[in-house]
């Protein structure tokens, strides 16, 4: 079930974050509540950054935050040549790419692409998710190990479909467009990640993914890359040029422009 604004609030666990919390609550149109107020879904400021917490579901216990300075990101940066994402996008050390990440989420993939030397423009349409991502990027910009990476990242809160349709009309293109549409939650699955379930409370799966791909194919000068569950069908009847398969996910690659291959319609 999607949480409505009536069930969401911003709380201030300590006085030092009062001003930031007030500004965020006003921006998002949420109530500014006391810590003891039991809203089902809350945003809270603390010393580790902005956190999203689900109060009324033990299976979702613990905060969700964006932290690009953690050990897991350090490991991914060191092993980036082995990353399927990097290969799917076609990153080359001597040719930096301009990438539009149309479905930013918590920004992990966009950050990895920037760490590989790409210039990345991330779009996220859901305001709370965008706020979490903006907070993570702000803290990463002040960290010596991630500041340079963040200089290659631009974040926009907005609907990327409108941007892509405008690009179609004007003929403007970007090298690569990356799409990671929300996966439908599998029934009776205990392995669905907590973060993914939390995000689905805010941004449910919708039917715009096919339109996103169609618009992206026109706006991408080199390729469109779509992240999918390994066994899931393609995003549209159009077959990808090729795919990079992992153990649980795959990246479908649709070549465009001068590198375009003939893409058949799936039967």
C-alpha cells in the first residue's frame, strides 16, 4: 500500500537539526512532528544524515539513508571494471560519456557511473526519495574520497518522461540513457530488499516504463540501458541489441544512432 501524506511526517530527534527539518517539511508539504508522535512513515535528521523510517512494520525496521562514503561503495569503486553496469553502458577510460539516469532511486548506479568517469544527470520524480538522494550527495561532496565524483553528478527532482518528450521534439540528445524502472514486488517473497519495499511505499510500480523506453530510444545518441530482473520480460516488444546477465538481474542494451543494430519485435 502506498503511504499518503497524511501518514508521513518530518521529525526532529535533536535540536541541532531544527532548521533543516523545518525547511524540508515546508518543501515537501509534510507535518513537522515531535519524536514521540507515531506517524507510520517519517523522515528524520540525525548526525548520519536524513533517514526514512517505517514505524508500524517490524519487517521494515531500521532506517533507509543514502551514504556514498560507506565501505560497500568503496568496494564497488575498486571493482568497477567487473561491474555489469559499466560494461553495459559502454564506459571507456578515454571517452567520458554524458549519461541521463532517468530513474534515480537512491542513486547507487548513477554514483557508480560517475565514479567510472561519466557525467551523470540523475532524475527522480518522487520528492521524498529525491530528498534522501540530495542529502547523500551533499554529504558526499564534503568527503575527500567522493567529492570529485559528486562534481560529475547533477540531480533534478522531476519527471524524466517530460524531459525525454521535450528532447524528442527538439532533437536534443545525450550519449546514454539509463533506466531502472521499479520492479513489481514478488508475492510471498522474503528476499525482497527492505529498501526496495520502502521505496515502493512512496513510488509504486506504474505503467509508464514502456513510454520511457520509447522516448529514450529517440533521445539517446549511442544506447539505452535498461535494468531488469533476470527472468523478467523485456520492457517493450522491441528486442534489445544484447544483454549483460548477472545472477539476479540483467542489463538490456538498445543501441541507437551510428551503433544501431536491427532490433526485432519479440513474438
